[in-house]
């Protein structure tokens, strides 16, 4: 695809190269700053979580443009890790990209958190002095190339939590907490945890089995507490709005832990919570790779980290059914929320949707990736596109050429769209597919 010689992101100009695949439609998202609109559901959720961690430093203004080193290398991603590929990540150029996760800031904050410049805005709440480089939360917009439907959007938000200790603290304090608070399963969350630290989810050679176990327990306890408190608030809000009877709603939130793998933690887990009848995946987490702490200049410390997406939780808490709504500037969306409050979203009238199919032969080079089509449609149609789905694929029996058919559903969230407008968009999509993706239309 043709790219301009430079890209300007948040006022900074970057040279492009053969790796550049970030579209203007995506760059436009970097300036939206949804987490800084106090009445936006994502900002409300961010603040609720920040409030659960008063003695952590809070960062929510870190630049989305990071180096490949920050996003991948510093975290131990292998050179051939699929996350690095151009089909999954928005590159500004070979060395510079839009962060794909908030973990991209782990090393930088561990190493330099004490610096206070405009970029590193650690916020200590309740007058507690937060040791910025020892315990922190990072809330931020992140970017991933992905399919288009009601729950996927190429820009979304994550919350990262990092908590480190000196080894003495782990030995003395954490073990004491464990003794004082009793076994973790007796906390408010009913706990389903059959995971075992062992060969398939190992302790790092730098850590003792006891250190890993105590860190993991502290992490699980902290996260249970946070999730239970936020979900309890949501149920209380439903009660006080009359959506639930005074005593109604879920009182207990079973949590389950599942073994997982990340390049930057070991052992690693995923946390899920049963909310309104469904297991909701909350986050990935684990004991931080010691190499990261060593590289940050703090080899004497060990720690845990978690990271999770804010949209899915916000969709549940506020009853928001389409992820595009978070980006809507329709006042009928924005006016429904107020800082500090979880309340149910009242959907406004849905406009009719319209589907268009496009069938084509893939380029003979075989050089076609679905996510290129997704970005192309987003660029042309913006948020008028609701979903893009492959509905057919076959190989011609004689020529071996591959034909595919995609169904594009257009639907505006906030206005009436004419047939003429959709037809013009579909025509642009079709001609751009030929010009930029090298397909031949059927
Ligand atoms: N960064 C991971 C992701 O985006 C989540 C994670 C963060 C996992 C911290 C472990 C520790 O999926």
C-alpha cells in the first residue's frame, strides 16, 4: 500500500519505511484521549481501579508511540513471535509502533519512574507518596490490527499493574500478610484454582519456590479484592437505580485461575470471574521476568504484574453492547454518564443496517491478509462499518486460484445514512481493494 514519506502522530513527525502500515483512520484515534474525559465510561472505570490502589503511582498520559524495543524486546518476545508481525501490529516504521499493550512501559517506568517530566504523570492519591518505580498502574490506549465486529476495535484501552518488593519484604512482610489474612480461598471471592506452579508453568531459576508462591498469592489476593469490589459496586448501582430489587443481584463473585503463558511473566495465569452467568476473562498476570527488573537496574527486587482490557469490563458494567459506542461523540451517549458512577446505558434508537458482499480472486502472489482489508474498510467507511466477515472461500478446481467473499455490514450508531452514501462507500472499498490489495473483483 502506498504510504506518505512521514507520519505525524500527536505533533511528532516520524519517517516512514517499508514497514509502515498505520492508516490515518488509526492515527486519528491517538488524539481522542477518552481516558481523560471524566464522564466517559472508560475513564470512570479507570478511576474506580485507580482508587482501589491508593498506594500505587497512577499513569494515564504516556505516549502511545513506543519503540519495538519497549513493546517487544524489553519484555523478552522472541524474534519470530507472531505479535511482532505487520499483520497484527501498527508500525510507524520498523523501529517505531503504536503500543499493542501497556506492558510496553514496564521497563521504562521501573527504571525511570522517579523522573517527573510532563510525560510521566504519576498521581498519588490520598496524600500517600507513591514510590513511582516500585508499584504503579498504567492506563492507556493500545492498538492492534484485528477483525471488525461488535466487540473488536483496532484501538482499545488497557490497565497494567506492577508491584515489586525487595526480597526481604517478600520474606518478612508478605509471609506475615498471608498468616494474618488466612488462606486465600476464604476471601469474598469464591476461588477456583487448580493451577500448580511446576514444569509447565515454572518458577524462574532466579526465584525460590517460596518467593514465587508468596508473590503469586499476594497478586491473586490483590486482584480478587479489586474485581470483587468493582463488581459489587456495579450490583449496588443496579439496586439503587431500581434495575434490581433491594436485595437482588449477585452477592458472590467466583473467580477462577487458569495457567497461561506470556513472554514477560513466569509462572503466568489468566483470571476469570463469573458475572451474570458468564465467565468473563479479566486479565493476564504473573510473576515478572527477573530479566526485566535486572535490566531496569533493580536486580534486588522481585514482583508481579497484571494487564487487562477495559472495554469488555466496561461493556458489562454499563450495559454497552457495541464497542464503537465508546468512540461516539453523540451527546446521547456522553450525557448518560457521570464521574464516579456506574449506571446502565439506555440504548438510543438503532438505525437500520445494510449489508454488501464483495467477491474477489486473491492476488496470484498470495500476498493478502484479512487485516489489510479490515484497515482498508475502516479507512473508507470509518465507524459506519459494523462488521466485516468472510462468508465464503474456495479454490478454482482447474486454476487453483482462490476466491473469497466478504460480507460488510454498515450501520451508523448516531445518524441516518442514505443508500447513496453507502453505495459510494462500497464503490470506494471495491476500487481501493483492486488498487491497494491487488485483488481482482468477480
Ligand atoms: N500485556 C498482556 C496482554 O496484553 C497482559 C499481561 C500484562 C500479562 C502483565 C501478564 C502481565 O495480553
